[in-house]
C-alpha cells in the first residue's frame, strides 16, 4: 500500500548564522518524506509540510513570511518534480498541524482507509501522539494511517505529552474545544515546570 498523501510534521526552526533554518530533527523528517516519495516514483503523492512557529506560545516573534517551518521544509525537500507539494504555516503544535491542515482543505477530496492510508512523517517517538490526534481530529485510526518514520536529529521522550493529550482531550472532538484544552494544558505544564 502506498500513501497518496503524506503529512510531514515540523520540529522547529532556529535563527543561526544570519538566517532561519530547520532543526536537525525537522531536517530528518524532510529527508524521510523525500526518501518515501522517491522510493515510490513514478507515483505522485500530495506532500503537506505542516509547521508554523511553535515558539509563538512563548511570545517570541515569528520569522518573516516564507521562513516558517512548512516553508523551510518545502524548500529543503525539493520535491516539486515528484509530488504536489503544499505548506501549512499557521500551526504552533502537533494538534494544530492537523487542525490547520484540515481548515486549509489540504486533505479535501481524499478518502483514507486501509488501501489508501494517510502517511504520517515524523519520528518513532512522536508517532503514538500523532496517531492519537489523527483519530481525534480526522477520525482516522489503525490501517487508515501509514507510519513513515524519520531517523536522526534527536531522541525525545514524548510519553508525558501523549499522556497529557489522552487525559486533557478526553471526550473532546470539536477543533475549538481541542485547541482550548491544549492551550490550557500547555499553560499548566509551563507553570509547573517553572514553579
């Protein structure tokens, strides 16, 4: 089975040497998406690079237009000759990756299932939370999702974030409710970390 759509999750940007660049983990996710597309050529999927400015929640100023996560991932991938490439650049979190991609209708016209899964491009440690949120936001679970794991960049323990999402988003399905609860969770976690 081959994914007709890949959703690539950002992992942050940083300002170095006078310019904006992807973090090593973000660059690893771009490589995983590129490798997947090239391995399945001449199949021409839709690739959505999703990431805006995660640091917006801390009050940091955003990079200029064209230099947000989705933009930088799209430019780094160089896949225009092999895929229909899009960038979602408004999101600040994994939950928002899904919500903004859906709002921007970047998944419009696609029906996902076991024979045509949605490809999720991220690190193994991030996939359990990504799969959970795909169920919450898109109603997709199990074989309707295809893991496309990235390697390199960093190893991160995402279990606390997954646990917080499972409890904090319990029973919620509407995007506005999910987003409001996520922002409350993030504020509580930051407060407990600083106190």
